[in-house]
C-alpha cells in the first residue's frame, strides 16, 4: 500500500518505506542535510509558509515542513523502515551510517 503524509498520520504500519527525493541531499563539507524546497513536489504542503514577508523566513518554514513530514513518515513503521535516497551524496551517507551501525552492533 502506498501512502503519503496525509494518509498515514495517526496510523502505525508494520513496515514503512520512504523515498527521499531530489529536495533532500547531504553536504559532506558541512556534514549536514540540505533541503531545497524548490524541488519539493508537494507544494500544497507548505502553502501556509508563503505568509512570511521575507523570502528567507518562508524558505526556513518550508524546510521545517519538509523535515516534519519526513519525521512523521519515518516513525510510522513498527517493525522496520526502508529508506531510498535519490541523491548520490545522501545515499552514500546513509550507506556509511548503516555500515557504522553494523560495526557497533546496532
């Protein structure tokens, strides 16, 4: 079954798979996630963020909405979570984290 942030809120699922699209990436220089709201497909999801007068505030609000959506989706699975990253940097970072977790017995 395929769901979205709108259909899974409040529901727990056995397993969840999430695709992190082109709007989410990883910067190895700063060691931080990068968010590009202009590449986010669910523009209706942050229509309220446009109420901010300043562009910088609106972009920060949109980034927070994207992160909150990912957070909700990732917490829906009771038994497991599968993550697929479209961007190569983020994919590599997630793979590195997985290897490190396996080394530490997590």
